[in-house]
C-alpha cells in the first residue's frame, strides 16, 4: 500500500501477510503474535472509515449487505459477514513505523518475526475480536 516509488514515502509501512495460497493472515493474529515477540505495531483500518473497504476493493453492495442490521452490528459481525460474502479474510492491515528511536536491531527483530510466517497456512478469521479500529 502507498506510493510505488520513493517520492512521498516515510517511515510507516502498511501491509498484509499472505500464506502460500494467497490467503490473508488475520491482522489480530499478527498483532497478538507480535505482542508476544515484544514488537509494537498497529492493526485494523487506522481510524480511517472506508480505507479498509477501499483497499480490499469492496463494492457498495458488499458493504450495504454486511451492515444492513445496524442495531446489532459490531466489528466482529461486520468482518465475519464480509469474509463470508467475499470468501476473503478482510480485517484491515498491519502497520509498522520506524522513527528516531528505531535501530538496526529493531528491524532485524521484526524481519525475524516476519520469517515465522513463511510457508504457514493462514488459519482464517479469528472470531475473538474486540472492538477494533
């Protein structure tokens, strides 16, 4: 996600992790495992309504169908409905930021963490979702 060249790039990187079949790892799983590895990152749609829907190329019909019952709509139910409707695991993105306090050891630790996902199969959507965004 973001610029395709070095123009207007910064120290923030947004991404999703995919398994060998192209299935997205649930961002909440990535966040939980990162926390256990003492890595700070953010997940979700970063308080930007519509950003996740846009990134995942959802249509207005997808969004409308999955949010029709507003009286009982929760993030968990919305994501589960989108996942069922589209057949894709749609839970936002992972975001990491590098700044003045970051160093090469931080980058190395993060890259080691990412390597743990190589050749793993995504378990799908994690249904134990708190209000997240």
